[in-house]
C-alpha cells in the first residue's frame, strides 16, 4: 500500500493553510503551523502562497490549478497516480466532473471512517482500516481506498470492540457531527451510507473546477 512519507506539517505550510492532517493536535498550540506558517524551503519566508518567489503572491493560472490539485490530494491522503485514476473515473461518470471527483474521494472507506468520528484524522482512519478493524456488508475490509456506495453497511469487528480504543470510541465519536449522507448508531456501533454527498456537504475550501482545468490542459 503506497502512502506519502512527507512530514504532514510541511504539507500544510506549502499550501499556506491548515489542512488538519494531524487531527486534534492541529487545534492546539503544539501545531507547527502556528509557529511556522511560511512555506518550507530556502525561499519559504519570501515566497507568496501561489509559489511566487518575489513574494507578490501573483500566481499563474497553472500555479493555482496545481495548488488546488495538490491540496485535494493532501487532504485525502491520495498519491498522484491514484488521484489521476479517480479523475479519469469522474470524467466518464454522469454529471459534473469536479463534483464526481469529490464524491469519489469522499466515498473512500478511510474517509468515511473519519467522517463517522471513529478517528481524529484520515491518517488514523487509514491505519485502523489497514489493521482490519472494520467490516463492510459483513466482510472484512482492510483496504483504505475501497469505494463505498449508497446502502453499504460499516461495522466494527467483534474482537476489536474489546480493545481499549474501541471501548472509549463511543464517547469520543459522540462529540463529532456526522454529515447527512451517513447514518451512525453509536449504541450498536454500526453505520451506513445513506447516499452520495452533495457539494455543500464537502469541504468548501476545495476548488474542483481548478482541478478539472489542471487535468484538461495536459
């Protein structure tokens, strides 16, 4: 299973904003972005957000498109080759390509585990899924990139419920709001996908149109 090994705090600094890749830590003073919000590298302090070394922040259309694509990749923890496959799948789907792409990213199993409040970050959700703690439609699912669809059921493995993490999970998850396209029962510790998310239920800081423009010019 391929994954990015880059320091996640540097990814936030490169995008010029918090991506909340470390979960709860990002909401505390320990967050590295609070101390060093400039871009990493030799010219990080003088470069503009769009990558302009002059510090003017005037980014070209290509630079803005690239940053939009990179930000989405980093938010969902997806590498370039897989992200491109998602885009190719979004093109042939019905409806808007950009929305299709975001819906595909949201339907990943690791993202759904995160959205359900079972993990504080997508990276933690990815680890929990990889260790085989979840079942989808009664079958063990240990592939974080598994795409779910409306009607799919997510449950926690019976033996995992005996672990300390999952014993305390209900109290932790209760503090997290669940989007309307997911159903969650904390007493039974099961969940399901009611439908695909609408655009207003997906991260509003992501610009799918710029991503489409980026791949359309290649």
